[in-house]
């Protein structure tokens, strides 16, 4: 793992693919992305809102995508290519174009995510199935954790079974952070009514077991108040550790100092912690109070976080703005204070605001020129950070995780052997002297001198590529008929 090669609290207004390619490998703990959904809509913020200049197109055609991304996927990962091809055949060309755009970025996210990192991809039903297949292939099906359904609105139209939910695809690597106790929510009201049916001066409670399976020969297996637990192959099991024992200590400060199981039962009974059934001969049970419950861990249906109201303080007018509470839950669940959070489609910077609020490091990337200004405004208005400074960049970070590299020119013989004398542009055999070492990702775009970023091109292909991206270069070769 490597340290980030950028400052905390940085927002780039640039193409996130270029920026991520310049980021150190395994340097991010948590990625949240809310990309375009291929919704076939164009979005613009209301005039006069803080996000008035923010707009983006969510319609896709193959002309919008560097055609060589398709070839890059086909060459490096045939399985991913199969998903892209199937989307074009089974759905539409726009879906194929959208997946190409997403997959080349997901591959970079996999590289920069730490071995114990987590990623949450926010989408809707439009491309959910195709994105799930792509995520399975990029991150590994074994790293799939859950499909989270966020209810973002109530039914508001006459369409049968109208869409009211978004989907969040959650993938995590082995050993990923899971802070379940940090995201507990109050128990469901129906659950409370069904199970916490009793009430006394301490409040509502449910009756829980005072015994556990298995016979014991010690004191915990002896009769108490005329009840012998061994008759049903059980033994007394009073709380000794844990959250409920701590709750009992609030009322009985000396409780944990009592060594005898039977003496603890006497103490609990005298303090009113034991529920005695009304019918004679009933088995006593422990009163477990609702007030002591830590709450429940949310399931995969999140219907307790409403969308932003029209007058919500955090609303800035950004067309697809998500609630701060939604991002807070994700960040609390899958990161620790000081961890690095990245949002590569940061929009109005909700994930960045949540990360700052929760004492995480963060970075955001967005094409919109107003992303930085929006973030700065939100930090002032919502967090009261009047002297807060957000680093604004549009350049490509230079990787620092590759160590001290020798001159790239020393690799020419090795590259010639690896390529078997073929130019990687036109696929033509050339003598050694007619080949030139060229960076796949130009240094001006964040590329390094690492061996894996080098190739040999003939003089003609070298002149054609220049400082352009490899994707543009391959697409141009295909268009000119130089490469099949």
C-alpha cells in the first residue's frame, strides 16, 4: 500500500480517468461514486442556485467515447469485453458506450483501492444489471457484499410500479472495515410492538432466557427457587459481560462483583430484573429493556433516509444531489477516522462534506468547473468552516509509488524482445534501429517511466501518437486502416 500522492481536501476539475491514472496504487480506503446512470436525460441546475453552472449530459453514443477504450478492454480483459459486447447486442449501442466509459474507470478504481478497501457504486435500474456484471468481473464476484436499495422518493405518477428506488452496489475486499455499531438505527416499530410487550417502571421490555443449553455440575446447574434447569438439560446463564451487563450495572453498581450465579439471580430478582410468568410453575426469564437496546444494523433496504426537501439547508440546486445522511452512513460503515475517501464523480461534493464532517481525508473529481466552488460554499454553510481551504487542481498527479526508476531509454532491448520486434501501433515488424521508446500514458498526462508504461513504436506511429492518449492513438490507427 502507498500513501496518497495528493493533498487531503483536494478537488480536481478534470477527467477522472486521467486523474486516477496518476494516483498511487492502493492508496484509497473507500470509494463512493454516483456516476451518470445512462438515463437518456440532460441535467441542469436551476438559475440562481449555487450550482447554476453545473450541467451534464446523461445520454451516450459510441461517438462520445474514445473508440480505443473498447479495444483496450478487449486486449486486457476478454471477460469484460464479453460484457460490453453483450450489452451492445442484448440492450443497445448507448448502453455499450456507457459501459465502455464506466469499465475503464472501474479498472483504475480497483488499482487505487487498498487491499482491504470498499467501493459503493450508486446507480438506478437503467444499467444496474450491466454494472453488476462489470463489477463482478473487475473486483471479483467473491468481493460482492450486497445490493443496497435506497428509497429516494414516494410514488408520484400514474405509471404502474413507478421507480422510487436507487441501487447501491457494495463490494469490499478481505479484511475491509465494517463498523456495524456506528450505523445502528432504532428498532423497527412493528418489531418493538411484537417483542417488547411488557412494561414496568423502567420501561418496555421483552422476556429473554435466563438459561442456556447444556447441563453443568457447578453452581449454575443447581436448583433456584424450586426450579432445576438440569431437568431440561440446561443451566443458569446470567449476564456477566457485554452491553446488557453494563446496563444492569447502571442500577446495581456492585453487580459484577458478585461471584455466585445463584446470588446474582437473587440480586436480579430483588431489583426487579426477572420476569415471572403469571401461570404457576412458569420458568423465570430475564427482563431485557428496550432502553438497553443498541438498535439494529440496517438491512439492505434503506427507507429511513428521505430525499432532500426543496428547502433543505444542504440543497444547492445540483440536479442529482444526494442527502448528506446517506453518505454519512456509508462512510461510517466502511472507514475509520483518518482513512482516505475518494469520490470520482463528486458533483456538489456531498461525499467530501460527509468525509470532512467525520474526520476522514478525502478527494473529489468532477468535470464541472463549479465543483470546487460548490464544495467551498458547502463547507462554509453546512459545517461553519469559514477559514476552510479546498485545494483546487486541474493537472494530473504524478505517481510516487513506483520507486526510483532508471532512465526509460534503458528498456529498449527488453521491449524489443517482449514485442518480438513488432510496433505496438501498426503491428509491423521493424529493425531495432527503427524503433523508438514511447510512453503509453504521456508524462504530461501523469504517465511514469515505469516499464509497464513503455512501448516501442516505429517512427511513423511515434509521430502520429505524439502526446495524445493511447486510446486516441489506437482509434486513429483503426480509422485510417493502419491497424485492424
